[in-house]
C-alpha cells in the first residue's frame, strides 16, 4: 500500500471541519495553518464527468446553486459560491475540483483521504474516474493519498482502475462480514462511526493489519479514548479542539 503506516492522528473532516465552508480550498488552508497534517473531502462527478468536491447529491445545502450535482455542467459548477451558506465572510469561495484540491494538498504537505461519493447509478463510473485522476494528480506522491467510499461498487471500481493506491472501506455500522469485504479489496483501512465501533472489531482489524479510522470526533477526551482502544486516527469537525 502507498500510504505510510504512521498515519497522522487527526484528519480535518470535509477539509476544515466547522471552521470553514466544507469541501473548500479555504478549509484546506485553515487545516494546514492549525498544524493538521491530514484532510478528508468528498468527491462527486459533474455532468461532464469531472470530479468536484461536494458532499451532497444536490447543490442547495452548501452552495448558491440548485439541482443534482451529476446534472450540472463544469461551467455551472465553476460559477457557484461554496462559502456563503457557511457564513457571509466566506462569500465568493469557489467550489473546487479534485485537481485544484490535489494541487493545494501537495503544496501544503497534507495527506488526503478522498471519499468517493457517487450519485445513484454512477457508482462504477465515479470510482473509476476518481481513482484514475487521483493516481495522476498524486503521481510521485501516492503516500499522501487514501481513497474511501461507502459504496462497495465504487471502491471495487477504484481498486481495479488504480490497484497501487491505498483504499479504505467506509461504514456506519460495521457489517458482520466486514473482514471478508476488506480482504477482498486488500484495504489499507476501515473507517467507521466512532459511536458504533466496538473493541472486537478494532482488535480484529489490528490483527489483520488494517488501520481503523473513526468519524466524527469533536472532543479531545473522546479522541484520546479511541486512541487508547487502538484506533489509528479520527476525523474531526473541531480540529481546534482535538489537536494541540
């Protein structure tokens, strides 16, 4: 696997957590200024097949646009304001492409967990395109990249398209057959809800050489408890509270 076994312990959730508009370049910059060395962000395809950073399948919650992301052209997405919904102080923040996020992550020295977020029916295409572009964008620096997804189809497509990249299975409630699924995909990591993961899963993953990463952890005491239990890293919206 390309990702170093010594993971940073804290990932900024959706780029900068609660401190910036989610999935934005400003979020990446804020995370880096606070000393965070790893970030997570969501990627979905436009109607033109380009990967853009956005969490929802629709535009309304985080931008001044409307409608499905997968039906929006690159031209339309490039005109959207991805900051004003968070706070007027961030008005004018652009919606970033995977390419622009990759460039900034590499410049800032941030490890990136790219979560593949396919629209319904586009699981295989999204997994393949994101993996291929990520492989090219992080060429020569694959140790700074980790792909993950809730979609088994998307993750399998990503693995097939770029088998050299590290991948992580992402669950809320870890299924009974999680270890079989993880082994089938030769995963680097298991990502799961911090409130639902149990010690049996953590211990079994460690024995299998699989790193356990938990979301979303916003208090230092909770993070410390998870680390004592054997969790490798946490995703946080409050990187100002969890780090330092």
